[in-house]
C-alpha cells in the first residue's frame, strides 16, 4: 500500500450556526495496550444526518465507532484519551454513568444478535428493565419501533414468535427496533448489512434513510456504494487517522486528498 502522509488531510468544519452537532470527538486517541489504533481524531457529527465511516480493513473505523459509546471500555487494556462531547458533556470522563449514556447512544452490530426470546420481548426487554411496566405503553412501543424499523407489517401477527425464526434482514431490523426502543438520540451501526443479501441490505438502507428524521446515524461500512447511497457525510479512515471528512458527494466525486481518491476508486483496500 502506498504511504500517505497523515499531514495531508481535509476535515470540513461544520459551523455550529448552520449545523447542529449531536456528538463530536476532539483529539481522540485509542490504545490497545501499547499499540495506538486511533491517532487523534477530531470529527463533528451533525444531528439528523447519516455519517459514513469508510476505509480499508484495519484503518480503525470500528475502534473509533465503539469509542463513541464507550464500548471499548469492555476490552481489557484499552485506553482512550481526548474528548467525546455529547450535549456539553465529555462522555469520555470518569464520572460518566456509562449505562445511562448508552440509553442516548445506541448501537447495532455487524451480525444480527437478537435475544433468544420472542419478537415482543426483544423490544420490551430493556424498557422493562428500566421500569416501564404498563402493558399499553409497551404494546405501543413495540408497534412504533417495529414500524420505524419497517418490520411491523411482516411480524404484527406473530409478535410471540421467536426472533430467531426471522430472516437475517428481519433480525437486523429487529435489532434496530430494539435499539430505538430506548429512544436514543444517536444510533451507531457497525457494518449492519454486511452479513445480509442484497435485498435485505436494501431494506436496511431504506430503514436507515427513514430513521434519520429522528436520529443522528453513524455507520461503518465497507460498501462504498452504500456510503454513497445513504450518507450525508463521509469520513475516510487510513491507518488510524481521518484523512478526509466532507459531504459524501464531495468525497466520492471530488475528493481533495489523493489517498481518498485512490481508495474510493478502488486502487487499494
Ligand atoms: N481488541 C483488540 N485488541 C488489539 N488490537 C485491536 C483490537 N481491535 C482492533 N485492534 C487493532 O486496531 C486496529 C484498527 O482495527 P479496527 O477493527 O478498528 O479497524 P477497522 O477499520 O474497523 O477494520 P475492519 O474493516 O476490518 O473491521 C487494527 O490494527 C487492529 O488490529
């Protein structure tokens, strides 16, 4: 792979007067033991927009995404420095209640991972743990989240059936419904369609496009057509740095940095 300089970068600034920022990082570094995987990344994520994180395998996309709701805390030997600003709070600081914070910043993983429970129970599990008991409220939550995840029509007559009996694409949309049942502001998705066939991928993409009216969405994807199709902004990761961050149409059609151009035109990766 050609060696690209991390000094050669273009990061679009989003003026807070015109762009409401949901979450941002400032000089974020992530270390696995002695090894530094993220080298000081500063990025803003605009509210009610989709931002795609792209880059070759090992460039740090998942590590960065996981740090946004402190999932890296679960990996022994991981250290994260710098700020993660969410509503004037640095959620990377010690005194943050991580459990509470994750209610605001939900996550959907690469492989659909529904609980081995009914469709209904998958969605109501976390809200019930948070004290929601009223059956009518729970029924309504199940209906609205499944509608938002574009799954309601397919499952409304079988809410008691096991989530594991659903197709992969349906399971992933159920996981999206489960994540939004906690009413987060931000949804983090780590390659949510990479294990799915093209038709399921397309329904998941449509679901995300419909969800961006209510949520700020940050998605890791290897699929550049997918990034181009659904995202408003794209960040290009290379060896733990972000070399380019801009509106998606610019990144794909008028990249400012050679490394980005080489990557999006398939010269490496
Ligand atoms: N749990 C871990 N322990 C140690 N090193 C890790 C761990 N997870 C990731 N890394 C290293 O951090 C770097 C970034 O990995 P990461 O998975 O974030 O990249 P990625 O861009 O998401 O890759 P992919 O597209 O293949 O998922 C790599 O060098 C990887 O080997």
